[in-house]
């Protein structure tokens, strides 16, 4: 495998790429990313990619426009250097929330991003928990949208076994759109039920919990979502769950964007614990917050890279987290 693939990291995912390479037992490829004073970006692979399968690891989180451009320029550089195939491993897909026209004259930026990656030379995309799974259909190239639900299931089953979580468990979706994700998590945790928060989004990054569908009384609630950004809508949901009789409230989110006042919101909330993946590196302000825990997706991504290289089913990796 060492001679056939090469893994590059761009600026937002260096630590994650190093973890992936440790699991693959290879060294990370040398790649230089330069940001000039006028805002232009230059990406230069510093070793040969001719005839190799290149994997570019980069989450397109903030600064989003910059991280997106790094990917596009890296793709162009690898294709012009005669890489045989280039796969973009993008754990967090920026602009995914702009997946439809919610109002007149709005763009569908998630589709625009897909077109740009394809036009720049991507042969395959690997993502984690897209905000809307149908975004896969924006691509004409193969796209693997991995799910962290099996990892979250393993995490909470361990908490049940150690006694950190006791009694009945209810998995809560923060909105109607996430109901399928909540059901998938409930399927991994024995004897758990599902509830849905009915919320109204008043403007971007702000939502109000209106109603609760299902019972949480005298139960431990686990909110499952794909993204926590400012945390405002989640905090209102947590308050609603406690008002409806929940004993404890935990939360699991695939991507910890944690922008604005999110970290203070979490600190001051009544949440017992928030678990996020390392698809996005935690900001320094979050590292010492006891309520925020992080689990790594590096092993899952490494096994995905192996599956792609060996042309075996990617879906088999979920069985690794059934313990």
C-alpha cells in the first residue's frame, strides 16, 4: 500500500490526517500550502504523485472560503502532476446547509461546491454525515457519505455498561429532518425510544423549540444532530427536555463547528455532556471544557481508505463498532 497511495493534509485537518496515517502505517505525504499577503493560495505537493492514488484530507470549516480554495488548488496540482486518481476526504462538507432554495433567489451552494470539486479533478468524495444525504446526488462521481452513528452507539453503550447512564433512554432528534438519524442511533442502543423536538427557525443560527413529540419523563435523553454551530437551538431544546421531565440530557453531534458564543452556551447550559467528532479541530477555548468530549473518526476514515484502495465494500466498516 505504501507505494500505491499517498495521503496529503491541507491546513484544517493536519492532526486528523496524521492519525489516519498512523492507522494505515504510512507517513503523511509532504505538501506545502502557502497563503500570500494578497489572499492568493498556492498548494505544492513536495513529492511525486505520478501514477498514485492521492487522498486529500481537508474539512472545509472556517475560514471556509480559504479551506475550499485549498482543496480546489490541491486537486488541480495533483491532476497536473499526473496522479492516477484523487479522492477528497472531506469529513466536514462546508456549505452543506445551503442545499436548497429556502426562499426566492437563494443559491444552492452545496451543489456549487460539488461542481467545483468535480471540475477541479476530484475522482471520488468521502464525507461524514452530510447535512442532507441527498447532497450525494449533486455529484456525478462516487461519493461515500459515512455515518458516525455506529460510533456514537458504541460510546453510549459503554456508558450504560459503566453505569454513567442508568434507566430508560430516549434518543431525541432536534428537528423533524433528523428523525431518521435518531432512529438509527436508537437501533444501536437496546430498549431506547425516540422523541422529536418541533422547532421553528426564526433566522439563520436561531431556532425556537415549540413542541415535543414523544415522552422523555424520568428518562435519560440523548440529542443526536449532525452539526452544532452557535448552540442556540440545542440549548433551547435541552431546556424543553428538562421541562418535560428528563432526568439527564446528553448530546452527540458529528461536527463541532462551535462558532460565536457556542462554548459559553454549552458551559452555562444544564447539559451533562456534549460529544463531537474530530472532523473539525476543537478551538482552544473548548479544550478545557469538561462538558465537551471528542471522539476520533481517524480509524473509520483509515478503514475507508483501505476499502477504496482494495475495492471492498465501504459499508463493512460499520461492523467494527458493534462491540
